[in-house]
C-alpha cells in the first residue's frame, strides 16, 4: 500500500494589484488664494489660511537683510504660502510654495 502523497504545494499568495501612485491632480487654487497671488503685499492673511507652526523662521537674505518667514496652508485648496516679512520694509510678500493652478 503506497502512502497517499497529499503534499500540496503551497499556493502563492494572491497577487494584489498595487494601484499605481497616480500623480495627484493639482487642486485649483481657491478664490482667496488667487486674490492673494494678485496682491501679495498685503499684511493680513485671508481667512482661509491657517498658520503652520508658531515660530517664524528668522534668517537673512543674500544682501544681509534680516527677514522672518511664516508658513501658512489654505484650508480650502491646500496651497502652502510663505509670508516673508523683511526688516525695514513696509510691505510683506506672499510666495506660494508651488505655482497656483487655476
Ligand atoms: Zn486657497
């Protein structure tokens, strides 16, 4: 009587299709961010911007002018803004982290 060979080769685990990390479609900038881009020297942040962190980054420009930088993120469209405030300058400048998408 031959022994019943019932060794079943382990089946490979089912292959899970890994969704390709599709490039995140750029979120169009909201109205307020577009307005801020059109007027980047105003001091007050639009109401949609939330301050990230509380400590401004203080540094110096290449010309030796000290400035501070705060980072904001828009609650509506996710745009990240940097607010540069240079010493002895009346105006600030808002610079988006990446170009705005309309
Ligand atoms: Zn926005």
